[in-house]
């Protein structure tokens, strides 16, 4: 009986998270994943250059 209650609780909580993350908010900041990768690479190259010069 306890296992059924626990797994049922997980399903309800995970369904709530899916609904939370799937909701689209027009006021939210939308960032293109390509821009995130490009900025990360640029920061990595910048740090690499700083380490190589100093």
C-alpha cells in the first residue's frame, strides 16, 4: 500500500513540474539556445586567452 501512495505522489508532482515548465509566459525572457552556446564559447575563449597571456 505504501509503494502505491509514493509512486502516485511522484506522478502528481512530476505532472505539476511538466505543466510548470510547459507554460508559456509572454513576459518571460526568451533566449535562443544558439546564443547561449555562442556566449559560452566566447567567454571560454576569453578566459583561455587571459590564462595564456598572464
